[in-house]
C-alpha cells in the first residue's frame, strides 16, 4: 500500500480531476491484505487469478499505453474467479 498520508492527499487531489482518472482513487482499498486468490484457497475454494491487463487484451479491449498512472493501476489489478470446494 501507499503511504497513508500520500494516499489521502492523492485521493483528495483526484476529486478535482475533470475526467475518469479521479474515479480510480475512489475505488482503491489501500490497506495491507492477503491476495484474494490466496485467501480463497485457504478457506476452501479453488481460485484462479487473472491480471486485468491480460483479461482486457484477451477480450480485445485496449489498455492505456499513454498514461503511466492508469497503466500502473491496471497492471496492479487482478480478477479472481473462485469455486467452493
């Protein structure tokens, strides 16, 4: 996670952005936690993790190449599918 004060400042400044970039910061959970696939696996589930960038590419969706902040965000997101054992 980001430094707590830096995260709060970034989230606050994002409120003034005129486009969708500010919304990213409202969706962030900035606390330390176990990766979802690991958590599910330890609790009786079979879990598969897919990086968001791979999912978007597989489904013919563009990923932002021109905005480093958006690129970093997308590269850090994982989609998890899980089935209860």
